[in-house]
C-alpha cells in the first residue's frame, strides 16, 4: 500500500512501514510540513496514497467536498506514542486488504476500528 503520514504522527512510522514492504512517505520528507490539509489531500489523491493522521479536520474536509479520496486512516483517543501507533497500524494492515481501505475512512480507536465508505453523504 501507499501511505502519506501526516505531521501529527512521527516520521518513524513511515520508516517502519517501509520495512514492512509498504510505500510510505512523511509530509516532512516532502517539504510539506506547513502545507494546508487540502494541499496534503490533493497530493495524496494525485499519488494514490492513503493519509494516516491524528488530525480530526480530514474527515470534515472529505465530507464537505463529497470526495471519494484520498482514503484516510485516523487515529483517535489520545496519546498513542510511536510504538502504539505502529503496533495498531500493523494489526490493521494484517486484518484488512487494500480493497478494504481504498475509498474509506478508517477511524482507529484503541479497542475498535470503524470504516466508512467515501463519499460521505
């Protein structure tokens, strides 16, 4: 899978996903650390990447635009820490296929994963 890791999450997540065979970039590595969420989303759509973030603005932006992408993995529920994010991400990727993630918002809590298909009506 192709991921774009947003600023609220550590660049180490991208590196660790790379070691698992995924194509992962952190926005800071692209010089986009100060870019607007809309610019990050546009880049993710162009590059066919799923945005991984803890920023609650993304679902709202997708809903307002009636967009079918980019796909989004949203971590909620407080301070996860680098290891917690990576472990949960690994669990999710082991249990879901790329088809399950594409054109979806996955909201990741500590005890559950909720999936909503895009566009959001």
